[in-house]
C-alpha cells in the first residue's frame, strides 16, 4: 500500500520556539494532504487541509498564524508550530490520498509527538 | 457539519468472542465510511471502507462492516476475535466526493484477554 512518512516521530522543544513537522508521500503524489491533532485518549481532529501550490484551508478554531502549513510539492507538506507553548503539546498526524482521480482511502503517517516544555 | 459517534469507548472481550463496535454518523448527503485501527505504537491502518455498492463490506483480518443508510450506521464486526486484535478502533466519514478530510469518532479501545 501507499506509504506516508512523518518526520520527526517525536520532538521536545522549549516554550516560545518553533517546530517544523514534515509529511511525505513516499510512493505516490498527493495534491492534498491533511493535518490532524490527537489529544491523549481522544480522537483525531482535522486541523487543516494542505493544498499543493495554494494556501491551506483551516478548520474553525485553528489559528492559521500559529500552525503554518506549506505544501511546496506533490509529495511534501510541512506543518510549523510557531511560538510553541505547553498547550500545543499533542500528537500531530498527517494523511494523504493518491491522486488517482477517483475516491480512495487516506494513508496516514506515523504521527509526531510534540512536547513543549 | 459531519459528526461520528462511537458508542463503546472501552471493550474487553475474551479470545474467540464475537465483536461488534457501533458507529453512527450525522450527515445529510452521500458519505464515504471507514474503519481504521491503531495498534499500540503504530500508525493508523485502514481496516475497511465503504464508498458505494454492496452495503456489507469485508476488510482485512476477518473484519466486516455493514452500512445501514436508514440508521446512519456503519458497525464493525468480527465473528471471533484474537488477542492480536487488541488496539484502538476509529470510525471515520467524509463527504461523498472524497476530497475532504475525515471526521473521526472518539475511538474504541478494544482489549482481548487470552
């Protein structure tokens, strides 16, 4: 099956610094990628839709200036958590679907555990 | 807006027992339905999906789900569970075109006792 890779798998950063998370589709092209956030013992919440070559679409309540998304190519999307604070600590997961022109399932990265201290 | 409700947050079963996990969704239009599984320390994996056609969908590892449109349900079943089925199970939905992100249920933590 298709593979989506996230890097890093985990990161610890100091409060006030920025952290970049990468999401790559390894063996397919993805016009659209999605970023989710998962709090402990809770479900995944869609944060934003990353569109190659255009601005990301953010879900209601997600600060676009805090969570910067760049989708520079058909295989790479990045999420930058700017001026991170402890409340940003969470599990961030990306997904992508192959660009086949028909409906298909989303493939998920392994997630990135962010801890802000 | 879509919403997904999973009725059981924690389920504990013995090996060989039958499993049914409930999932109901709220959305007025055509939907795509999914069940994902997350084994401890691993990423989400697709168990099965429904786009259209036969409402009884068979997935990997002996799982199946039935889409009942009138009940807005997509319950997951397995006739005989194994210890290795211990995992977190998520029901998810997106709108019919399939281009949107997924709306997930809260998940069901399944523990299978040997």
